[in-house]
């Protein structure tokens, strides 16, 4: 078996001619480690009463709650916990030039105790800076914030946002108000000041202080929950546009992460059509919504929806302006991992380059490849 | 081009409009600030009787929550899907390529009596 796997990986390397940027890699940020970075008051509270953080309402895929069954490191640790194994299993064989770390625990963003959420966010950031960033030049970090308190969030962005290895601010999609609401503006001011994109990653919908998984109420099963993620993300997208966030913060970039890709196309058509009809109700929205999408929004690719045929795939890619907006993501080490080699049908060279490298490089301010032409 | 009599100028006060049939076409004649403008009474979107929509202003904004009223009385909002058209040009405000036909309007006076002025649309 070992020999077969070795052969397979070698073949994959030979096909990955150029390096890639992966915008969604989940490094493990275990609570027992995070605890060491918390102020004493919270460490004492945790000892007495536990973490009081909400967990998922649903099943997941894979093993170890959502992980690839083959992603447990040789030391027996949790998937995503071991940098050497992450390198040998994923970063090296798939020729990853840069990977954006997106952490593993967003539960503090569903806690109504905002000071506690702020302390955990800071602890996650400190842990990531100390244990991940700087250990491997390929890896870049996400600033966790207590998004349910935008002023504390801005404070955290100012605290760690100027670190050169922190390349974005990250929040869960589950939120007590849609992300265009002016309540969040202190976060966007700080993002703009530090030139950090604001990434909305699916998670925490229906959990803790966040509203139900859908406006129609809680769904029952995990596949159903996955199917509702685009609804929540769609609400955030419309909110960001119709609340005038991109008029107030024209340089702000927002990433819609892990809610799927191709649903965006008909949604933009609908947004544009309704804007033509109802523009005068929100006159601060100066352009058709699809134009804000193109100038201010990026979409992460995983989990990409296969289409019935390649012609339809090509059309859908065009319809979401993939050459400007799409970021390749693997979601390693999660069970629904999208392989850099097998997820997309053959793309023309220029489009491949945008999706697998340049869109992310432009967004995160990452340099060109060290070696043009790759390591074939 | 043929001139069609719309009616007496006094029938269309400032801010008012009159819809007539001329040469088989329905046309709306508007009085904006004492000047007359005519547009075809058909929306280029889905064919609604455009001039039966409300005559209104262009609502602009300097930012979220702010409303600025501009071009008072110069905009017709289609009765069906609320698309906004400039009465002076027939063009959709946000997409000027979409337009309804506009026509020249003249006001002609045949004697010294102001009340007797007549409005003509030229098709």
C-alpha cells in the first residue's frame, strides 16, 4: 500500500507544474493550549465550570468530527495539529507556495459573554503566532475577533493586525446581525486601516447566541445544514451591498468562504434586477450589486459544485467572474477536502493562474512565486 | 414630421401631464417648470403604460441613511417594475441605453390671448 501511495503522490507532483496558494487550511488550535494564553480569571472559571462554549448541533463527515480519516499525524495527535505531517501529507506534494491558516475553533464567536470571547480570540491569535506562523514561511494567519462586539474586535485587529504574517480577519457566518449592518463598521474601519480582508467562513450558524440555521427555523440533519449555508452567506452578501458598506469602505475586501460558489451567479442576477426596480429605496447603493461583487468580494472554491458537463462549468465560472473573484481552497484536513488536482476540470492557463495563485496573491499581498515554472 | 394637437397649454399645469393618442401611438406630454416634454407611453422593459406611473424626483444619497431629493418632477417611475426614466430624454436613469422614444413639443400662439396657446407634439 505504501508503495502505491508513493507512486500516486509522485504522479501528482509531476502534474502540479506551478505552485499554488490555498486560502483555507485548518490548523488545529486546541482549547487546552489556548487556555494557557487566557487571563487567570478565565482559567479559574474554566477549572470550576468548564468552557461554556456551544458545540455543533449536527453530525459531520469523516472521522474526529469532520476530519479526513487519513489526516491523523504519526504522533497520534489531532488532524491539523502537526506542521511536519501537514507538510508531508499536503503542503509539499501539492506544491503549496502559500497557505492561509483558518484555525479550528470558532465557538467563542457564538458566546454572549463578549469579554470572554475577546480573551479567547486573543489567545487563539497568540497561539497561532507562536506555534504556527514563523515556523514555516508558507503559512499565513487569520486574526480571530469577538465579532459580536465590534469595538473589542477593532481593538484586537489593532493589536495583532499589523503583524506581517497576519493576512486577514476571520469570522463565522453565524451572526446575530447580517454583516452589512452598520453595527459592524468599527471592524471594517480597522480592516481597512491594516489592509486586511474580512473573511466570512461558514460555521456557528444556529449555535449559541446566533440565530437559527435558516429563517425557516432549525434544520434537522447535517446534509440539510450544509445546504442552508448559501442562504446565510447570501444574506450577508446582500447586506454588505445594500447597507452601503462598500460605499463607505471602498477598499474593503470580503471573502465568502466555504458556502459554495455557483449559487452566486443567479443570486447576482436577482440582486441586479431588484436594484433596477428599487434603487430609490437605498440610493446610497450607486452601482448594480454585481459591480460591488466584482470590485469588493472574493469567493473561496471549496466545496466546489460539479456541473453536469464541462460547458456548463465554463459558463458558471464566467457567471461568477471566477477570473477576478475565485480563490482555490482545499479545506485540508477536513473530510470534504478539494484536491488541487482533481476538483476542477481542465482550465485554460490564464484562468488556472488566477484561481490557483494570482487572485489570492493580489488579495493577501503575497509575492510572486519564488521559482517561476515550479518544481516539476 | 407631423404636428399633432395636444390641447390648450392651460390643460397641463406645471407638474402635470396629459396622455393623448397621436398617429396610433399613446404619448405622454409633461409640463416641467413651464417647459413641455413628450415621451412615448410605453416602457421598454415589458411594455407597461409608462406615463401612468408616478411623476417624481430622483432620490440620491451621500451615504447610508441619507436621502437627497434631486430633479423634482423630472422622473417617471414605471407603474409595473418601478424603473426610473428621465422625462426630458426618455432614458432610464441607471442605464441610459434603455429608453422610450421622446418627441419634440412646441407651443404655438395664434392670437394675443394667452389662454389660447396650443401645445403640439411632433411625430
